């Protein structure tokens, strides 16, 4: 492996330490539901001040879900910040999402946690979206997300995923699978030091329509095209993405010989402050836009 390739290529689920399932294996999972101001489920506790989870410090009072297994869909409305630490979301049947942060919800941290298929799940069980993020202020760190058609939807501002593994996407006829989808209204999105694999020909590892996006230090493999870059689509009335930086990423050929089934990148524009720099295949050859 060439020296410039970063940690992402070596990331494994074991390194992420989402150990909640092992720690509480003898307990039945709790059923997820709604989290609202003044209406907290029994598995949510209130923390009165600063606390550290893994290497991340959360400042000030916040809500916490920690060391539990969960099934069902979690719907977050509460305006207080919420941390999910060492939580395993078990997908036991097909659902719309695993976790949904509603517009207006407080800052959300998903750390050392995972979304996986339950051991007794029927074949093809999956969530349409693992993390549906419609509230500002999200950080996903050291997570493993699988058993999803789309792993992450970034739909708001100030959102990030780092040091995580996205794999095991589940596809059904008619799906357009995106490991990460960035909506046109999304701003200030950071995707760094992750290992992201889409074994399907539909659609991407990252589908970007947002602006002020940084994608750096990741290892990608699969999808139709690995990255849809955000160039305008008149048919869909979507403007050009602006200030998109894609730098120092590895495009692996582990799934398809072109990295994506059709190639590494499509719908890229060098206008609007966008930057494509130092992206390479896993053999060290440069990845050029439009090639």
C-alpha cells in the first residue's frame, strides 16, 4: 500500500468498537420510538454537563442513549442535543429508516454505534435510509452502517461522518442505492476518513447535490459511478453544487474494475469553486474527472 493512502483503507468494523450488542447480548432489545421535549422514553437519560464519549467531548447538558440494543425506528424531535453511544440498531424487518432527526431537533452525535441486520431478520430486511438527517448539527464517528438501501441522507447543515464503515447495502428491484446522499439544501458537509462500499451497480458511494462539501481521505468502492459530483441537472431543476472539495481519496477496484461499474466520477464541474485533487486508484494511478 502506498504511503499516502490514509487509515480509511484499513478501517474494519472491529476497530470501530461498536460493542453494545456484545455487552448486552443477554437482554432483549428495546423498541425505538419518538423522542420529544417533555416525553423521553425510558432508554433516554439526561446528562447535566460536559461528558466524553470515545474521544469526543460533548459540552453542556444533553440527552444520552448508551449501551443498548434497539429495534424499530427512532424518531427524534427533541430540541436538546442527543448522543447515541455504543448503540446497536438491529434491523428486524423492512422499515423506512433506523434513525430520523426531524427539522428543529437538537445537535445529534452517533458515535461507536451501528445499524446492522438482526440475526433472525428475514432475507432482504433493510431500512430505506439508515440515518435520515433533517436537523442541523450532526456528527457520525466510528460507526458501522449496513442493512440499508441508502446508509446516510444529509439533508441539512453542519453535518459530518468520519472514521466509519458503510457497507452491506441491501438492494431490491427498482432501487437506486447511495451509500451517502447529499440533498440540494445541504450545506457544510464533511465526509472524511471513511471506508465506503456499494456492491451494487445502482447508484453511487456518494450522490452529491449539496454545496460547501468536503470529501477527503476516504476509500471508496462500487456503485454505478463512485461519486456523482453535483453538476446541474436541468431535467430535475437542480443547480450546480458549489465549493465541493474532493481530495486525497482512494478509488478501489475491489468491487468493479473501474472502481464504479461505469467509472469513478460523473456529473463533475470544475466551476463554482469546486476542487478535484490528488484522488487515485488503489494502484496509485490518478483518477481524472470525466474518465
